[in-house]
C-alpha cells in the first residue's frame, strides 16, 4: 500500500495538518499511538461531569483562532471565561496580573502595581529607559526582566505567569523563544513597557486573553476528527510508529505493526517521539533528542464547599516560587467557565491543581498539598472531597531553554533535504494558537470548512 501522505500523531498539530492536506486534495492517513485522538487535549470525568484534563483554552491575544473557528462555522461554540482573571500569590501577598504581556505591564502607572512599592517602580522606570544590551537574543526570561524592570517584577509577576504557562522557572527559559513578540517589539521601541503596550493594545483584562470551546476543548477535537473523516481522511488509532526508513525511490517506509509506504511524510509528535522513530536519520534524530521537555502532574478535585460559592480568588491563581508551595497553579474551573458551573450541584466546585515537581509526591503528600492549597490559596479549610482525578503528562510541555531557537534552526536545516515535514509544539511553541499560526503560514489546502 502506498499513500500520498502519512501524518504521524493525531494531536492538534496532526489533526490540523490532516485537514489542510485533505483540502489540498491529498489522500491522507493519520496514525495515532493512543486510543483517543487529541494528544494533550483530552477529557476526564468525575461523578458524570466531563472536563478538559489537558489544554482547556486557546489564546486570543491575536484573532486567528477565533477567526478560524468562525470560518469553520464553529464560532457559536466559542466561550469566554469569567472576566475575573487569575491572581498571583507571592510572599508580598495576593495581586492581580496587570494588563500586559505575561506580567509585563503596558504602563508603570497602573495602580495594580503599587503592591511592588515605590522603590521597585522607580527602579523599573530607570532600567526600562536604559539602552538595550547587545546580547538581547541570548538572555533568559529572568535576565531580561531583571535587566529592564528589576527582580521584583520577575519574582512577583513575570516569573509566576511564565511558569504557569511553560512549566519552567524564568531562569531556565530563553526570552526570545517564549517572549518572541515582546523581544521583537522591544528592539524597535527600546522599552519593554512600550513593547507590551504595542502588543496588547487596548485589550482590557488579562482574563479576556483566552477563550475556549463550549463543553470543553475536547469537543473541538471531536469536531475536527469528524470533519477529517467525512472529508475522506483515514484515522487509525492504537497505531504506534516505531521506525521510518527511506526507500531508493524516495518513498518512506513506516513501521507501525504493518509496513506502510508513503510519498510524503509529516511527523506531528513531540521531538522525543520523532527522534525515536527517526533513528535511521542519525544526525536529525540526535538533534531532535536535544529538545528538552517537561512532565506535568495535574490533579482535579470535585469538592463540596459553600465557602467557594463566592469564587474567592476569581478564576484561579499562579503561585510564586517564593511561597514554597508544592502547587504552582490552580484553576477554579467552574468559576472560569459558566457552562461547567451550570452542570454542578449546589455548593459543588471543580478545582484543578498543577504541581511544581510532578514526581516527588506520594498519595498522602499529594492530598496534604491539596488541602494546604485550599487553605492557603482559597482560604477554605478541609472542604469535603467528593472525587479526584490525577493526570500525568509525560514529555508534554516543551522546555525552551537557552539555545532552543538555534537547535530548532538546526533541525530545520537537517530535515528539509530529507523531504520530511515536522509539526508540533516544539516547532511552533507551546500552545494551540502558535500551532494554528504555523499551519496557516505553511498550509497546503484551505483550512476553512464547508461547515462541520
Ligand atoms: C497540562 C497542559 C495544559 C495545557 N493547556 C493549554 C491551554 O489551555 N491552551 C493552550 O493553548 N495550550 C495548552 N497546553 C499546550 C498544548 O496542549 C500543546 O502545545 C498542544 O496540544 C500540542 O499539540 P501537538 O499536536 O503538537 O502535540 P501532542 O498533543 O503531544 O500530540 C502528539 C500526538 O502524537 C502521538 N504520538 C506520539 N508518538 C507516536 C508514535 N510513535 N506513533 C503514533 N503516534 C504517536 C501522541 O499520542 C499524541 O497524540 C497545555 C499543555 C499541557 C501539558
């Protein structure tokens, strides 16, 4: 059997590319290792209540995602979160995320920054007026923010926000990888605050920078799969690709229990998974292994607690490292999404906790960390636990550490002559918006549907 195009991995990247290739008139076979498509977009259930267990929203800082859903006739499913945005908890206290980009404010006159104190704000003004360093592209997030705004901004604002999204500390992340737009604007504006203002425009509260799909992002995956299959694509689940070789006629031979031949090949997995199946392409495989990734442990609990009915911390909290808690972020899910709140019984609440060190806690430690978080973050002592689901995501978030973009450039230079296409969050950056933008920039067929 020889096919026009085989795509490996039916996460968001693979599904999107599958739709695009089908629209370009290609015959497409999508191979997925697990029994359910969606990759990091999955669902779990507690007491009959279904919720997203991985990605739960998309960024709408720029309009592409929402526009794309509208073009697919799915615009009516877009839901906005409760406008109360998450708060940041640090040693200084509880404070809101200022309007801006990843905690970098659009104005140092924002009254929400007063908690930092006058000396820290005066220092930020002084630092952000200084000439830019020559090594801007080499800086970590911590180095960049310390340099332009001072360490108080890194510890109490940008650090917690960036760790919440990328799972790593600001000193471990390359600024131009995870704050690419901001670094670019900084180079032209000369001020990081002005750069944030340019990017953020007049978008109001930080909470409004995301949106989701009514009923959960996992329902979007169902719609995309339906569209892909109805358009003539084939999705094969439970199919683990172990090895890829190139034949003398230029075709690819794909070992996946059976042997499949393809004229075109797209790998839409994590870098680690791609490295394993590409061992025959030694240099590329080694370069892919150099991409770092993180594990993520999420625990979602259903509790009964009238004290939570007032949504005491809005939609959730990002916890600064200096507090020393095991939890690094929490989402009060039904405070964030009304469609979910409508499904819960009186005084019931669904709360998600994301852990700093996914491997270090046993069951008892985990339970006490959750109760401690309810107490210290939500101000609720011993809520009645009704159910709990733990999800461990292995090899999930890309860790864009120092030199990440150089490593990606090298991978691109190695893969291009081979005629293999690589898709996935390590190529486009963590997050669904980045993946969509990458696909829109490089698409073959029209991603706009006839109406799913
Ligand atoms: C806990 C968590 C929460 C997140 N929340 C958000 C959020 O709210 N908003 C947001 O924008 N982003 C979020 N992200 C990031 C976002 O989920 C990812 O960037 C995105 O889903 C990655 O999609 P992908 O298709 O590139 O990779 P994946 O989703 O990892 O998909 C890769 C697929 O390849 C398959 N595969 C791997 N190896 C093989 C093989 N050998 N053979 C066949 N198939 C294989 C895998 O089973 C998987 O289905 C979150 C990430 C995590 C971990």
